[in-house]
């Protein structure tokens, strides 16, 4: 008990997130992954997950620019936690090739996410493999994520509660993960899958319970795949420009599906409806106040 108190006091003095390095496995069989990590929802970084994919050597920024540079793509600037903005809306589009030039040219906050390359290039379907337990919907929706140096993704967890396998193709990014049990320490906003905390530069005076949350961090290099279990919070910072591919495995079982349905309805109906009724800024302020009250009541 004395050691726990001492460690807690040390964290307050250090004023840093309590993160430990995420476990890495260079070679792991599908059976071992399922038994050791997937069933227990234990995150891990794997090198062998994509080792047999043609895409691992074929998919480069130069390849995408040369073959698909004329596609018009939506781009998003800055993160959304403090804005109250709609996460999926943007008025800015540009040719894919121009965007790739942008992220190769140096720091930029512009990102491209949830980009389903198969809609534009179905011939790439055979360049990668889905996890054997991925469902039909997931197999039709592989999502690519692009970002320039210094861009970032606010911490959130996915509303559909899928398990995510994020494979890095080019560049390097920092990933921070927290299990769902820490949601109130992270000041989650009611009805949503997000919060108002910048984990890249946390304000511990405003969010003191962050110091008690225990998470993981890793650096993803080319060829790395991070497994993010269902419900895990994830924050991503692009240390260099680059891109990755996310494959999803929907949560199964009646309890899991009920949880997924609740999250989707809470976001689509509860959060959006109250935003319209109360006004976006007023509702956002209320969510923030409720998150602080919940955190204050934690043991």
C-alpha cells in the first residue's frame, strides 16, 4: 500500500501519462494470437501479421501516386476534440496525388482517413489478407489512413466496437492505447466515443485523473501491425508522413452486438439529437461538465 501511494505521488510530481511499452512479437502463429491475445482482448504489436502480403512491398506512396493520383479525396485538417465539429465532415477535396505530395513535403495537419481503396481499385483486393474471423462487411471495408508529419488523431474508441488490426506501410507513428476500463479517467463525453483531452499535450491541472490511468504506447514502423481490441481508446501521432491500413473484425456474440448497437444509437441519436436541441456549444459544455463530475466521483 505504501508503495502504491509513493508511486502515485511520484506520478503527480512527474506530470506524465502512465504508459508502458506495448508488447511486440516478431513471429506469432494465428492460433497463438487467437488464444493469447484475441480471446483475452490483449493488445500487441506483430511483425508477422502482414509478412505474406504482396501489398507490404508493393504499396508505396510512389505506387499509389502513379496509379491512383487522379482520384479526388476528402482531406481533414486538425483534430476535433475541442471544436464540437462533426467528425466526418469536410468541404476540402484534392487529387490524391497532390495530397500524397503534401504529406511527403513536410509537416502538415491535413489527414485522409477511413479511405476505402477498394472502391477505386478493386484489383488490389488480393494484395492483403483479412483475419480469418473477419466478417463479410469487414472484408469489403478495408480503411486506409494517411497523415503528414505532426498530424494526429484525437483519442477515441470506435463506435462499432470492432477489433482493429492497423498495419503501417510507410512512415512512423506513435500509438497510445487505453483499455475501456479507464474511460472515466479519460473524461469520456456522454453518448460519445471521444473526450476533450489532448493526450499529446495533456493538461493535468484540468484533467487530474489522467495521472491514474494506465495505458500502453508503441512506435509503428513499416511492416508493424498493432492489434487494438474492441473498445480500446487510441491516440495516434504521425512522427513522419505516411500511411497505414486498418482491417476490422466485428465484435461477436449477443452481448457484444448489443453493446455495439447501443454505442451506435447513443452517438447517432442521443448525442446528435441533444446537440440540435441544446445547440452544439451548449451541449458540448454540458458533456464536458458531466465528464468532470464522473471523474471526481472515482475512488
